[in-house]
C-alpha cells in the first residue's frame, strides 16, 4: 500500500503534537485499506471518532449520576474505575473507549441486560462504534483482564457483553475475584493491538454488517433498517 492517503484533520493535529508513531502508523494503514478496498468513507468516519477520542481526555464527571439515583453508588464506583483506567493508559487509548463504557454503565439500570441499540438516544457515539469498542476490548486478553479487574476493584462487578449486542454489569460467583494488572512494559504493545482491533471491528460491523447479516441476531432487523441494508 503505497502513495499518499488522506487522514481526518484530527490526526494531523495529533501528529503536530508528537503523537505516538506506532498508533499513527495504524491509522495510516487503515486509511489506505479503506481506499484500496472501497470503504473510504466509513474508514474516515471511524478514524475521525477515534482521533477525537485521542485528542480529548476522558472525564467521568460527564456521566455522573444524580444524587437520588437508586444505583448512585454503583455508577459512581464504575466511573471511578474508568477514570483510573484512563490514567493507566493515558493517551494510548482513546476516550471514545471509556465514553462508550461509561454511557452503558450509567444507564437507568446497568445490571439488567439491554441492547446497545436500546440506548441510542443517550449514546455519545454511533451505536456501531460502541459495539466495536466492546468487541475490540476482548481481543488483547491481558488488557481486557486489566480493565475488568479495575472495574471489579472499584465496584465488585464485571462488565458483560454478548456478541449479539447485549450488555450489563454482573457479579462474579460468590467469593469470585478479578485481579490482574497489565505490566507497564506491555502497555505499548497491548494498546497498539487494541487500536488495530477497534479499527478492524468497526469494519466488521459498519461495512460488513456482521454478525447481524447472518440473520440470527435478535437485533438483525433493526440494524439492517438503520443501515439501509
């Protein structure tokens, strides 16, 4: 893949700020794939959202529950976990990842299973991107364990996502625990992998309409109607 390729303006801003070269390389390669394989428009949108997430840090206060919220303690605790995660990985993980999780974890009752599509009116990002975030997080296993451990440490819960779009906060079995910390020397490799998987999962959902195109997901008809497929 040679020749010039255009990246969204936000990536040029990141480059001017001396952003991580390995992450810039992944954005460039993804844009080139979009040009080559005919999904340029979608690739640019994925890169725009992701780049803006790298540019603007996560702020848990944006999702703070009201004082009379029946799940106030749980929501406050999971937001504290996400804020700590944003510090753990600094600007090597876009805030679009933490924003996606924060939105889903602070809905009316985050312990009841619900589809991402049912939360569209309150999502800060397009539903397909949020779904791609949840799929991608499970790919770099050690990073995923670190994320789940932080959530458990602060709230006693873990975050569950079904490939068919459902999500919820769940309790481990009685006495169960989640404890893992990604070694600092592995953060660069794991976060680079996360970005690669996030971009890839976005194509799978946004371009290929998978897994919904198989016609077996409960959300198939809704997704196909939304995407004009």
